[in-house]
C-alpha cells in the first residue's frame, strides 16, 4: 500500500473514492461511456464496411506504403522500368519469397475440393499472420506439403519437392520463417496482377471461421449458409487484414482515451505519484472503465450493423467490428479470471518460478567456480581413508591412522603437543583449520 496523499475532501464523492480501494465514481462511468461512444461514432461513420470506408481507404494506402518500403529493403528498385507502384513491389516479393503451399485452383490440389484465387488465402492456414500461420508455414515447407481448411476439415496434400536453404536445421528454420514473413508481405496488399484492391490476407485468427460449420442463415439471395460460408464471403468482399487495421482504430481510440483520462484524473485530482498512474490491469477502476467503454462501442456497433444490414446475415457480419468484439471478450474473460482468483494464482506461480530460476542461476555460477579436478582428488583420498578405517579394530591404530593422514596431506592438527596432555587440560580448545 502507498501512503495516502494529503487531500482536501471537498465532496462526498472524493472522500469515498480515496477511502475505498479502486472504486469508480459517476465521473469514471461517464468518461468511459463517452470514450466508447466516440469510438462507436468513428466506427459507424468512418469504418463502415469494406469498399465503403474512409478509414479503410486510408489503411489500404498505408499497407501499400509498408509493402513498398519492405520491398525496397529487400532489394526492389522502384525506378527500374518506371515501375514504382505497389503492383511492381508485390511482383518483386512474389518472385523472391516463393512457397510450396500457394495452390489456387482445384487442379492444383488434385480436385479434392474447390479452391479459387479469392479463397485460397483463407483456406490455407499458412497464409495467416499469427502463430497458427507460422506453424503451418514452417511445417508445410519442411515436409513439402500444403494444408487447407475445406468443408470444415483440415486437409493436407503433397506439393512439389521443396528445399529450404541452409546447412543445418536452425538455418533452414530461419529460412522458413523469413519465407513466411516475405510471402505474407507479398499477399497483404493483393496480388501483382490484381485489378483494383485485390485479395489480401486474413485478420489474425480469422482462419478459425473456416471450421465453424455452425447454423443455417438465410442470405439475401435466398440461399442458406453456415457461419464459415458467411465468413468466407465476407473475406472475398474485402473483410481482410487491411480492413482489420481500420477496425482497430476506434478500438484503440476508445482504450487509449479511457486510459489517459484515468491516469490524468488519478494524478492531478487525487495526487497519486506518476508511477501509480501507469495504466495496468492491477487497477480495478481502470478495468471497469475499459469494460464500460468497450461495451458501449460494441453496443453501438451491433445496433448500426443491424439497422444498416436489415439483419441480413452477410451484411450484418460485414458491418460488425470483430476487433472491438474480440477486445470486449478478452476484457470480460480477464475480469472473470481476476474475480475468481485465477490470475492471482498464476501470478504467484510465475513469481515462484522466477525466484527458483534466480536461485538456480546463482547456484550454477557457484558450481562453475569449483575446482572439479581438486574435488575428484580429495574425494579419492577420503575414500581410501574410509576403507582403511573400516579395517581398523583397535583405538590406537585408529589414532595413528588419522594422525598420519593429517601429516601426509599437510593438514594442521587441531591440538598442540601431546594429545593426552592436551585433553587433560579443561581449558584446551581444538581448532580445525
């Protein structure tokens, strides 16, 4: 606990806030809802849907710039043949970072399932910009296979023989990861031959919708589609990583503004030191404000999606801000873990492991300083002495053996002069060196 700062209790609200542990007042709730409403307004009027999004157009440009900047660092010359556009950069990266799991037509996979240039980025887990994508990319490159999610199942097919560069496993692994990153950069802004916006890559973990063969929703064309089919159609219509960046903007505005208001009020109004005003999950007030703000954003997003889509499933899905909903769900789950004590128990276990690791490190350093050869020699001498002592049957022989052992090994005797005379003196003290 930190010392209570001096403060003039001019209102009952202030007194209650300072005497209770992390208790929100009405101004905290109002600020959180206001920040969430601002985020909701940005989401409704500036994010919208793919193809009709002011922020989406801006994020598309930023991704194009990032791709061209990355291509330059990898050796692309934007002035060569006057091809300084993003398609030229994408073409350069496509040639430099080829992978064996880039099949795009049914004939490429032995006609096992339907696949098309617009769908293969979502159907191939290795094209996902997350840990799942990294795992499947490295796996496919090392085993010369291609993995796809089709009909709600994971299907793996053999691809052409593919050999990673590098003289050992670590070098090949590094090469595989570099290929994955480079290939994602070649796909994130569409293909080099695309007309218009092109097909990008999925939002992180969006590929899991491919196995969600759930529900039966009547779409605007009169057909019935499950959740995986709706997610796939949304992706082919532009609901990709670039649009995910646009959706993340109102979420970031909401969370950053709430954290800023919380920190400023805590420091200037209640006098807490700066180090106690750093936004972390240990403060209940901040967690509640974030829940309120993100909840407000999601409510506004859902109402807008319902009104604009007329509750048509595909339109409703494309109007939803999945980034905002993901953020809200993670905040709720985190709060539940804290309330039931799960997070505290995990934190205590982590701290215990850190202390154990530190102790092991200290002991390891101490062991490194030991003279192993000397230890072996001394241990051998002790073993020889032990064998001799086991064969002794007389007290005089034991005394003689121990004295000789001390003299042969240059040990100082713990007494001076004759042993019997020394022991007969009550004031004598043995000194072991």
